[in-house]
C-alpha cells in the first residue's frame, strides 16, 4: 500500500488535467454551449462538422502532413544518428547543433521561417538568386504551402528523432559489429544487417511520436500560413481553431473529439503491429 500511496499525487493530477477534461469534451460535443450556458442538441454538432466545406481538404492535408513529416524524421534522424555515432572529433558539438531546433518555440520557428521564405525579401530566395534560380513563393503558392510547412516541421523535430536513434544505436552490443568485420563485411553491411534491424524499437518510437505530432499539428501551420492560401494548408486542428474563433464552441469541441478518435484509431493498431515486428538484442 505504501508504494501505491506514492502514486496518489500523480493520479490526482492526471485525473484533473486529462480524464475530467476528456469526459467533459465528449459531453459538451453534444451541446451548444458558451461560457455561461449550454443546450443539449445530440449529434447536430457532428453532422455540421462533417458538412464543413473545407473538411475533406483538411483530412487530406492532415494525412499528407503527418506521413511526410514522420517519414522524413525517421529517415534523416536515423542517418544523422549513424553519422554522429561514428568516430568524429566534434560530434558532441554537432549533436547539440542538431538538437537545438527542438528547444526553440514552435511559434518563433514559424514566424522566423515566414520571413526567410518571403518570395522577394526572404533569405532563402535571395540565396537561390545568387545561383540564378528564381525562388518560388513558398507559402503563397497553394501547391507548395503545405510542403513548405512540413519541411520546417522536419527541421525542427529531426533533432529529437536523432537523439532517440543515437540511444538505440549505442545500446547495440559492439560484439555484433566486430563479428561482421571479421566476416569481411563493410560499413553498409553493418548498417543493413545490424544497425537497421536492431534499431527497430527506436524506429517504432520515432514513427509513432512523429505521426501523432503530425496528426495533431496546429501551431506551426497557424504561425506560417493560417491554413492558406485558401484552404491549401488547412489541417483538422486549424479548422477546429477557426470554429472556436467563430464562437461555435460545441462544433469545435465535436471536432476535437473526432480528431482524438482519429488519432487513436490510427495509432493504437499501428502500435500493436509495429511492436510485433521488433527484434530483440
């Protein structure tokens, strides 16, 4: 009982900050409410939410954003980790530099890159101009806006992925690499036959965390494009926020419940599937 008693403070905080708001969100998603009163309206909010003209675009953009960012974080994070686990004199400094963007505020990153990606005065297009390349309107072109935000999200989040991969690679016994060297294997053989399969727990963790983050992303998109131009970079979370701005609190709450269920339906089966494929060291 003594050990369970120590869990009470954390359990109380968890119940107050997570369980209670979750239950209330489900309840208020069936109501028309404001800060003073509420009215039970059943499934009307859900029906209205799925009738949103921009909803299908939001679903499509959300899935594209989540898949692109999660995939690139896994690929670049693993490559950076392999590089930073090699024999480098300044690898501590490089690790710090790679991880630094993770520490910066997402809103600050969004505002900074909005300036850097300005079509005429932005540093990125000015640098491209030095090489005779006419840089595009990164955030004003409907075909590029979502991808531009996704690349910024990868830049910010790849450092966290790299740290997880470094921890996974460093936990692999050195005997395996010595054995493959004795057998005449090169660095690629070591990566393909040892590092990659034995890093699967880290790959699974990064994939799930990045996918959850991508499906829930709001702040970076809002800071850089506010869902524009038009609805070209609108995500489910930004659509929900616009409903809150319009005073449709019940409708927005229903959208949050839908987003919660969508993430759960995707992540939990994926989590079970990926854990079955893990390789033990």
